[in-house]
């Protein structure tokens, strides 16, 4: 159920609404409606001009009554013969009533007006008329086929059959023929004689009800309404030149309206209350139907080239980096810093061969922070009280020159990497601030922090959490604000720690979590491959924000998205970035819930920057509403539902809300299991089993993610392995491999 090349996909082929909500609207619509008795005449009934004849003053003799009936029938037959629009009937022979000794009574033909939906099944053939070549030529046994006419929705049946009798006609003149009927009066039918077998009037065949059990009709426990936004495809497809300038927006909710709308709209389709299940009118409609439009918001700005981005290695050279480890496949030992040096040198060599225009910088930190220069400018060292002054550090980063392309600095950079030595403390906080401030000068830049221990300088200190709660709170705010600043400037920060160490990744990982980077724990022998994977994860867009607009009959489901409009700050986007959002029917009694069978519009707005230019992509989709559980299950994409559950539960757990994460997972797990049971797909079953293993740490092994053996509050600190796992799960996508195999707890 993807739309426009898979950029926007829905987990369910419908917008699912619980049957209780749809039945509530039916009861609401019929609660105040007074039922009209079937014995009363139609509302638009026209009274005849002449009154009916008075009743007989005295009962007639049965023989006289039969003679008058025969005479009346004969008179009607004469008038039918004179009319050019009717056909003639042969008189039927007299019949013998059932019962011995009964007198023979002459019985005339009788005619009736059939209802519109009745089809006669008498053993007679229709009169062969020139305009009805299908009619049978056998006039002895006429048959009349009458099919239900196809009326327009605006047709008024009362007006079609309402008429008045002309004065003096005694009610014998037939009513005017409706325009949709043929010349042959198919509503005239000869009743069979009493001796013949009664003919049953047949109704149109009704479709057979689908075989379903009571369990199939039960409402779904989970939520199948999940939309997936594949942001990685934003720039992977060729697009025509965008429309220049701002689009026409609703002044209240900010929805993008149709380009033909010129007047200001204060209440659009997404703003107003009432019946939102009908297609919106043109004057208040979003982009009509399903559309995908791209707007260039800053047409006067010149695009930046890809070479205007910066890659910064921020390397720990403290005393703990001198600890040695055994090399893979060899008996020799090397220090952690030597492993890092070798990995960075290999990355520099590969970038020089493949992307010589890339700018690469180096910052190292121990008891002091060094911003390494090259042939054109000198390195700069910061130490002592300078490392505790945020304003001074930002000014120093702003004044430090941007490195030239790697083709000019490769040899100098390699010499500086080889000359590193391990000693002193770990001034990680000031180094991270300098690196992010320097990279912020070129949006789209990337910072890779590699460390093996906790930050122990005053700014961003992470070693005093047990002794000084104020220092811990100050450090938490420091890294949170630093990550927010990096995301606002289009900088991606990744954190790479060495296995077997404690770096407080639950705090340091905030930098990667907010900027879309990675948090990785690697052994010394795997550092090169991890560096390569982070470098190859190219940033294709920055300053990305997603806005989803729903009619007020629907609402977002999430922590901060309780209304019909929700915005999520994504920040930096790479080729594999996928975001999922849940929405449900609005249960507010003052809001009209969407009716089953109706259609609703959903609008997605994606604001982002590419090469320094601000763009807006708008996708408006039309979806059908259903309250049928089987229809929702048969069209369900388990891959999208599982990805959404993975991201949602990890986002809750990374903030310490483990109980809420379990509750959310239990509801969606029941939905997945019911879909597998209904669809009977072996592929879905295999995917489900792999997903169960991935969710194992959250469902059953939360104690392995926290520093304490039991979870006693929502503020329990995570271990490094737990933080790396949950942050990776939060930013996972459908291509992600099994996280449990990659992060052994």
C-alpha cells in the first residue's frame, strides 16, 4: 500500500475504525428521528382533485356484483385497446371453480401494477413489440420481465409516481408514463386464473453472506493504522523542477491547499468539525485527490556542493587508551589507541582514493583538547580553565580555519594521527562541544567520537553521578542541549566506544539519538569496519521535520501527538531513515467518527534542506474507512507494524518507561498474532519469530539493560550495552539485521 514510489506507505489497506465507534454514529443519527407509520400516506402524496365515489347504500346481490365486475372490466379493456401505448390481451376462457356441483361463473381478466423490483415468473411470454426484439412471439402465454431501473442519486420517486386524475375521468385514465420506461407497459400483468398454480413473485437474488465466526467479527485489540515515511527515498528518485515559492496554506492548521485557491481559507478540510467523510469541496480542499508536489521555499539561495561538508574525527587519547588487547589471529598485543590509529588511517586512505574533495579534520582530547591544523595553519591547544568555559570554546571553534579538501591535507593528517600518544584525563565534554561547533559551520557535516571511558572534566563530567546529583543533572542537560544544537545545525554525531569499558552511553548517546547518528560498541579489532559503516552512511537531507494532518475525526497516537495534527523533528536524514506514526479514530463524543465505507484525506508535509536550499514536499492521500476486522487483517503489512512497534517501545524504554513499553508491545503483539492466524502465511510466521527474538530484551530481560538488577523506578540508568541497543532499535528500519546478534548482552 505504498504511495508515490514508496515514500509514504500504510500498514493497512484501510483506515480501521472500531465497530463501537461506527455504531455510535449510527445510533446518534437515528436517535432523534421520529419513525413514520407505514399506514400513513407518503409525505409528498398528492390528493386527487375529485373525491372518491360514495359507498353503496345497500349490499348487492352476489350475481349482480359479478355482472358489474365483468362490465367494468370490459369497459377498461375497451379503453386499453384505444390507447397506442398499451398492447391487447386475449380473453381467457371461463374456468371451473374447484368443488363438485359449483356453478360456472364467467371470470374476466384482471390487471395489476407490479412493484418496481418484481419480476414475474408466470408461464407466459411477453408480447412481441417492435422495440423489444427479445419478446416471445407466443401471445397465448405472455411473460413480462421488469428490471429495476438505475436511478440517479437525486431522483425523487414520489415525483415520478405522483399525479392527479382529470376531472370527469372517473379515475379510469392511466397515469403518465415515467421517462425511463419503454413504450411497452411492462407494469401490466394478467393474473393467473384461480385454477392454475399460484405463481410466487421472486425478489432479486441477494448475495450470500460470507462465512465468518464470531471471533472474526471481534474488534482488533491493537492498532493497524500505521503510516511509514521512507525519508531515504526523498532524494533517491529523480524529480522534476520544484515549484518556486511558498504554497497556499490554511491560516489555522497550515495545510497545503489547492494551487487554484486564491482567497484566504480560515477553516479547511482538516480544521472543521462535522461530517468529514465526504470529499472536501474545491474551495476548502487540500491538493485534490492523491498528489505529490515539491516546493522550493528559498529560490534565491544558491545550492551548496557536496564538498562543503566536513568529517571530524574526535579521538580519545587519555591514559586509559594505553591498555593493550590481543590482535585477532596473532599473539601480539596492541594498545587501544594503536587500534584506533590504524582504523582512522585506513579510512583516510580510502577517502583519499574515492572522495578526495572531502574535508577531513582531527580533534583529540585527554587532559587538554587539540584542534589539529595542517600545512596552511597551526594546531590549537586548549587546557585548564578554558575547558570549563562554553562561550570561549565556541569562539575558539568559530575562529579555527576549516580544513582544505583531503587531496591537500592527506599527508599532514596521516602524520598527525601517527604522532598521537595516550596520557592524562578524559576531557570528552569540551572536545565534543568544539567538534560540533566547528562542524556547524558546514551543514551536513559529521562528527565521530571514539572513546573508552567516562568524561571526567568539569564540563560534561559523568563520573560524579553517585557523589553529586547536581553535577549529574548538569551533565545530562549539557549533552541534551549539545545534541539539540547539533541537530539544528545539520550535524550528525556518532559515538563509538570500545568493548569492555564503561562510557555512560545513556548520557553520551543523547548526541547520536537526537542527530540521527549511531551508538556502537565494538571490539578493538572491529573498529575499522565500524568507522567505515558510519562514514558510508551519507547524509542526504538536514533540518527535516514531518507534519501529518488528519481530519478531526482522527487523531495521532503518541506521547506528544494527541491531536489531529502532529509534527516530529527528525533532523538529519540518511539513505535508510524510516519513520513510523500511529493514528486512531477520535473517541471524543463531540466529534463525528468516520463512517465505514467513507473516504478520508491524509496530508503529509516534509520540510527539509538539501545542499542549503529549503524545500517542502506535500503528499495528499485518500483512504477508505472500514470497521471490518477481516478486511483490515487481510490487508495488513506485518513488516510495517513490527517496525513501528520496535521504534515505539524502544523510544519508551530509552527514557526509562519500561512498563509502558511492555504494555504497548503486548497490544500490538496480539494484533500481529491474529493477523498471522488469519492469513496463514509461513513468511509472516518466520518474520514474527525473528521479531520476537529482537523484542526479547524489552519483554523479558529488562534487568540486563539497567545497572540495577531490578527496575524500581522510571529513572533507572541504562548500561552501555542497553543504551546502544535501545537507541539502535529506536532508529531501526526494515533493512536492519537482527539486533540481538549484533549486541550481545
